[in-house]
């Protein structure tokens, strides 16, 4: 416990030092703001939050998707930074989600975050999975654990934004599968699938179908932004 307290104190000190040397700015207006937020209070209040979206996973099961904002402006720019290996964008997207999504109110029970997996070839090229990094950054302020490497992407798919809307389901169909041990770790849990972007919801749908095989108590989804 003493070691943990020392590490937390050192981390806070480092964050304050970094803020002095490299002041953090609101991603929308550029005004200075705290390390743990991505937007100043004014811009956060002005950010358009989409209504929740229901995605039909099976005839009997649907998943509600909550987004912090629409895929536009600074959120769109942050999502696209993953292509340039910008890890800081993952932290900022997670911070926006924490500012705009009421995790404590929306999600209860024995909850766990499951980031949408990246195909190994993209991971090798990029060096990280933005969804996994966002989940890690969100885990600290929310206290929700992250279940990593329980679902894998077994087939490389085209970027959903490059695929016509009516073909996106086919693009990700059969692209995911459970890894050994997933059933034991997700059974009876409230599983919250996390991704940076939701377009038609096809990716979340097929990840959720795999997770259903684990017999979770409930499945929800959160994203930084979704297409309007």
C-alpha cells in the first residue's frame, strides 16, 4: 500500500510538472485546461451528445450504444490521429468520454470494459490499439476493470469508413472470435464494449454476438463518437 501511495504521488507530481512545461489545451478552443480533461467547461457543455442508439444483435437481444459526441470537429480529428501513431489522442478521447458519459448512472452491476480488438497486422503497423488504450485511460477514473485479449479479430477487414453502409455488416461478419478463458471471465458480467467510433454499429454488433456466447448478464457499448 505504501509503495502504491508513493507511485500515485509521483504520478500526480509528474502530471503537474508536465502541465507547467507543456500546458494542456482544450481540444476545441485552445484555452488552458487540466491534465485529466480534454475540453474546457464551456466547450464540454456545448458538445452535441447523440441520443443512445439501439443495435439489434439477435432477434432477442439488442445493445444500447452511448457516445460522447458526433464524428465531427475535434473528435473526428482525434480519432484519425491513430493512423499517425498519436497515443495522446487516445487519452484525450477517453477524457471526453468521461466528461460526457455518466458511467456511474448508466452502468451498474459487475461491470467490465472490453475494447474492440485490432487485427495483429494493424497492431504491428501502428504499435497500439486505440480502443485498448482508451479503455485503460477510462479505467482509472471510473474504477471499471478492463478485460483485455478475450476477443480477437481473426480476419483483417477494410476500414468501415471506407466501406459502403450496406456492406459494412458483411465486412466484419466472422471477423471476431473468443479466446480461451473468455467464457469464465465474462459470464454473469455487465460487459461494456468500447471503441473510438461507431458508424452503422456493425462492428459492435458482431463483437457482441461473440460475447453473448459467454452468457453475460448484460451487454452495452460506449464510443467516443458516432456518425450522424
